[in-house]
């Protein structure tokens, strides 16, 4: 019978002094590709150092032993947070902190840090402490399975952290993570995610959803779609970059349209996802808010809608039913109360929001530029063939003139003769979407 075991391991102990030496010499890697971000608070770190100073036993750390350029390297499978805390306390890593404790031989509680221990010549309480170490060897796929299984308790891995561990080489996931880092400040300032949720990679999960949703032109069932796309052995790089550009355009548009999103219920991830997909679809359909008045009205409608949904929620909590005129808000609330990630619920939410905002959006002219016939008409009917930009009187010729949209195309301006003006190339390109 064939032996299917590909994992081997041995248990030993290492002093903290030995682990520090490994780290400083580059032989201990706290950040292998499958690892998650740091999730411990300073309070968690203080408790660990307190336990070490009291000589309490700690659980084992798990290391993946491999070779790199002829040297042995140990990737941390489990124990990253503990090792980080130790390295921070001893000053090996940034983030020094102290612990309030009464050590043996001391008369009272003290705030103890690394400098205090060295001054008292008691740093051996840390450096001499022995930690159980399990060294694991095997295929990287098996190592990742061990990582996911070990981290299924305590501060368990979120679904996105598990995806990151399993598919950290995915080009799709790498691009989503890059984009998520770019919008971290936007997510925090609008209350969409807290710093704690960012550390659990929730923003990466949202970006992944938006990339896939906008690429396929519809909302998705998160539970199956994300794993499917990242599990693919190879992805279309062009499609990934196209999806990334769609999300960038969408989030920039939302940031511009709704600068006070934080004050609305639409900041909640479930609602924000639906709003983002809808705005992304509007972009793809060539729909725009053509002026500031419509933009303000869109925000007022969203804010009023969110307030009505919140009112229905409050009535339900008080065991009161929604009023007869609140049916729409009750229907929306049902979609965010039950099976929020289900594709049918997401479609219902999008349909409701489209009904509120859709009439405010104008469709861009399908004709982006002026035709050759229009160019000839404009040129031949212009009496003063000079640049129309204020202050510029450049004389134009047939070979160098351009035609500017008086009302910018991006703001609903049409490619019609009454919306056309002669302009020099310099001012036409520098004017952008300004009138």
C-alpha cells in the first residue's frame, strides 16, 4: 500500500535568545505569503510577556522548514503574533511596550520594559525562556492546510484570510489587495470598515467582490464566486486589470458623488456593495449625473431613503409593524436582514436603489467626438477662426484647429453644432471637463 503522508514534523524547544538570532539573521520569516496580517492588540501582547515573566508555559509555535539559496529558512505557520510581541518587547521590532507586574524580589508592582530588565540584569527572564517548537516539512499545499486548520480556533481566520492563505499567488487576489490598500483611508473615513476589520482583510474581500461583480456585470453569490475565480490555476491578466480599473472608476465616482456617505446607512458593507455595483453599472451604461443640482438631489434621496429604512428597523425592534406607506423600505430591509450575500437578495436591493436614483442620471451621447462633416460645417461657418478660450486669440488653420464641447461630454454635453467651439490644441487638452 502506498504511503500518502507527505508531512513530517519534529518537536523541540528553542530559547527566545535563539529565536531572536534566527530572526536577525534572516532565517525566521514572519511573513510567508499565506500568513495573515497582525490581529493582536497591545493588551494581548502585554498578557503574553506577563506569562513569560511569570514562567508560565506557552503553546508551541509551528515553523515550516525549507531551503533558500542554500540556507535553512523557517516560515512561521502558527505563532506569528507571539513572536512579534516578543520581538517588539525586546526592541528587535518597532513597537516597544511595557508590562505592569510584580517580579520576584521586588516590593511592589512595576511598569517593566526591556530597558528596566537590562538595568536590573534580569533580561534572562525573557531571553532564557524556552518555547516549544514544532518543525514541519512537506509540500506547500499541505503546509497551507495546516495553517488554516491550526488557525480555526481562537482568533479564527476570516473567510478572506483563508482565501489569502490558499490563493496568495493568485494574480486576481494580489491586484485586489493592492487596490484595497489604496482605498484604506476612504474606507475608514467613511465608516465602512474599522481598522480592526481592515486587519482581518475585510476590505480585500469587498474589492474582490466588486472586481468580479463589475467584470461579469451582475451581483454575485460571494460564498462560491470568490473561491472559484481565485482557485483557477491561471487568470486572464487583461481581464483582471480591466476589473481593477472598473472598481477604481466606481469608487472614485462614489467618493465624488457622496462625500458625506458616513452619515448614511449606505456606509454599511452590505448596502455599500450594492450601491457600488449600481454606480459601476451606471458608468458602463454611459449614465451620468450631468450637474451639481442632480448630484445633490441624488444624495438627498439616498439619505432620505436610508432614514426611512432605519425608521422601519426601529419600529420592528419595538415590535411595531411598518406603516402602509413604508412598504418599499420594509422590502429593502428584508434584503439586508436575511441571506444578505444571496444573489437574489442582492439583486432586489440593486433594483430598489436603481428605482430611486435611475431617473436622475442622464445618458451620455453615444457619439463621443464630432464627425468630419460637422468639423467642415463648423470651420466653414466660423467668421472669426481664433481660439475661443478666454484670453487666447491664437489664429487657427485647417491643419491645427480642434473642436471643444462647450458643455463637457463627461457632463452630458452633446456632439452637436450648438455645443461646439473652435479651440487650439493646447487649451482643448488642458481644459479637461471644465466648461
